[in-house]
C-alpha cells in the first residue's frame, strides 16, 4: 500500500459520479495557518490522507500520523494518531486525521505519516501569528 497524497484541508466531501465512480472534493488545501489567538494556542487542523492498495496486496494496514515540531524523527511530538483500516485490493481509501496541537511558538510543524512500518511521508504546516483585524480593513 502507499500514500498517494496527504494535505491539510478546510473541507472534504465525497460524491458519486457516473460509472459508478467516486469523486473526492477537497477545498481549502493549505500549508500555513494563522493562529486564532497569540501563543500558547491550540489548533486543530484536518489532514486528509489518500491511500492506494495494489490488487496484489492484502487490504489491511495501519495509518500512523505523528505531528512533530520539526522534520526529524526525533523532533518533539505534539500529537499522535494511529488508525487501523481495511481497503479492497485495487482500490483507494482515505483517512481524515484531526490533530489537537498545542502551539507555543510560531513555526513550522510537520505531520509525519506512514502505513504500517513503512517510510515517513512529511506534510509541513507553518503556524503564523494571528491576523490583526484592524490592519486587514485598510
């Protein structure tokens, strides 16, 4: 099995299409986010992970996502999610992971994603200072 894509998104929806076929509507994909308040603050970004299972493989695995303060495997762990799943061989599936992350400084964090004990797939997210509403009105 392999991770096809992993993105932070604002919204995610499935819909049927002729065939029968399924469409995934992803809106508001992002790689940075303004904190809602000054640090320390808790944010809860949604990460959608798309997974493909080749026809020759069993359809059972585990998705592990570790949110870390940096790209290194030994960087501080902010949150962790482990989710077993089943997918029909030759098909795709998805997992939606919501991290509750306590942010103490504006910086880049990384979602480290992997299937089973496979290689890590990194997704960066830059946490920015809150937006000053008064400066946005000009």
